[in-house]
C-alpha cells in the first residue's frame, strides 16, 4: 500500500499515480479511469464498471435474433 498526497492541479485537486501503478493498469496520459464506491472504500479501474452487463445484453439480443442476423449475413 502506498500513501498518495493530493495536489493542486489548476483549479482542481488531483493525485499523481506512480509509474508502476500506471504500468500495472496499462494506463497512459489521456486514458479514462473509473472510480466506483464499494464497501471497503473506492476502486480505481481502467475498465468500465457496467461493461459486462452491456456485453451480456448484446449476446442475449444476438441469440434472440440469431435467424435474422444469419439471413443478413448472406
């Protein structure tokens, strides 16, 4: 665990992530991260929190209209 200090960045306050953390999360300047609350505090992740739900909804839609997609593919 690392302690990070909050710092003034323009009119905002931010935290500087160490290079090792950026490398582990495969993040670079300009990337988007998501902050979600959980029972233990917060989680910072490069993955969209509801992405799994969106993928499953797409799969369900594709299963429901499988014949239509097959016909369109011809």
